[in-house]
């Protein structure tokens, strides 16, 4: 089996760059979502405190727990689709980790 070094370098470079950008963007998105959820909970707590609404905190925590548990499975399914091309996937995962740490 003959391996073209140019194609291999292209796969490694493209996978690494795309992985870095995906990891960076995901971390930024998760920060925005966390701030939004925090503001909503703060708003609900304030409105509950002054008597405008009554919040079922047990049900709310259950709903947030289910959403947090399903997020990793979605990420694994995306990563599973990338594994078809080994050099691309390896550099993508490495770039993803570096981008996630940097973001």
C-alpha cells in the first residue's frame, strides 16, 4: 500500500485545524449557555422570592439534569462519525482538545 505524503499532511493539517476551531467554538458556546441558564435561574429565584411566581425547584433540577446527561452522548455520536478517516480523526481529536482548552 502506497501512502501519498501530501494527502496525509493535508488530512492531518485540515483535521487539526477543524478540530481546534470546533473545540474552541464549543467551549465558547457552552460558556454562553451556562451564563444564560444562570440568568434564567436567578430571574426565577427573584420572582419566586417576591411572590410573583411559584417555582417547582425539584422539577427544574430534574429537567436540567436530564439535559446535562444527554449532551455527552450527542458529542460521542459526532465524534463517531469522524473516526472513519484515521489520520483526519486523530488530528481532529487532538485539535479539538487543544481548542477546548484554549477557549
